[in-house]
C-alpha cells in the first residue's frame, strides 16, 4: 500500500495528550528489545520529537515528521507490514516518523533514515519500523539540509 | 546452514510458495530471480545492517544534549528546508504544527 507523508493536523498528532505511549512489538530494526515507547512532543521542537523507551535501559531517539521536508516521499508498505499495523481500513492516516541521526546540532550534520520510517497507527498505538518496499529510492542517511544547494 | 550447488537456470524451492532461480553468473556477481508471494518482504541483506547502524548511531548521541535549545536550532533549520522544498515544488509550505496553533 502507498502512503504519502501528509500533515494530519496537530490535534491528531497524538490522539490523547495525556498518554503518549505506544508499542512496537518487534522493536526497532536491529534493536528488538526496545518495544515500549513514549513520544515526547514539545511544540518548540517540532517537527523534531523524541521517542523515549520506557522499559529497560533508557534510550532516547530523536525523530522527525517528514512532511514537506523530503520531495516526493512516497512510502510503499508491504502487505505484511500494513497488516501488522492494521492500516487497511483505518480511518485516520498513521503517524510517520523518521529516525534522525544528530551528529551535531548543525543542520548539515543531521541525517534522516528515509528507507525505514517508523509508522504508528494512531488508533491502536501500535508502531513498527518498516523497511519500505521502495527502499532503494531512499537513503538511510538523507541529509536534512544539503549545503551544496 | 544448508548449502546447495546450482547451475544457471536451476531452481531452489522453499516451502510451497517461494522459488529461487539462478539467472546469471558473471565473475563474482550472481543474479538470482525470486518468485514469492507479494506478502513476503524481500530485501538485500545489507539494508538491515545499514538501518541497525543508523539506529545505533541515533541513540548514541549524548542523551543530555537533546535539550529544547538544541532541538530548537534544528527546528529552524527544518522550517527553512520546508520552505526551500516548497519553493521548488511551487507550493506553499505546510504550516508548522506549532505555529498553526497560535
């Protein structure tokens, strides 16, 4: 199934402001032990958010909502992944986040993993880091701001 | 690990629904055709390692550095990046969610 990164409106960013928790049954790619997360959203940091693991070792992963930041970002999701996330027939668009690697707080040193976005079903709060079917089109380290432009 | 020798054009059947066929061998490059149901995701092995490496790198930055001030700097950069892309596309940039609220 094809998803397009669309802005879904702030009220939908998290369905319930008092509970930002979500569950990733298979963890992150290569890090299967981190399953329970809390989404930390600070209006002054958006579109950057932080995923904080709330179980076991405390880790924090910066991520970004890619809307408008990447040209022609079309996410092709495998049937298996879209089923695991319950996306078919879901009434609202899922939350799409890309893991951000922040080597330093200079914009040129920030890269986004576009090949494997984290997709979260806003209703069920089940998330998964999916490898896109069309992953070859996208980089795992897309530079947020390209200096050469 | 099960290891099989195959010639060009020969196949390997995995379960009921997956067939691998050796299509061409060119030096150290082997082209393999894969016939599998659409529900089975197929990726080159390296992509997993690459994503894992990115994830590890993403969590390895000093945790205390993810402060409001630091992320705020990047927020401005992201806003600029949006405008630049919108200009290329000839569209208006989507409003940043936080400013929309005000």
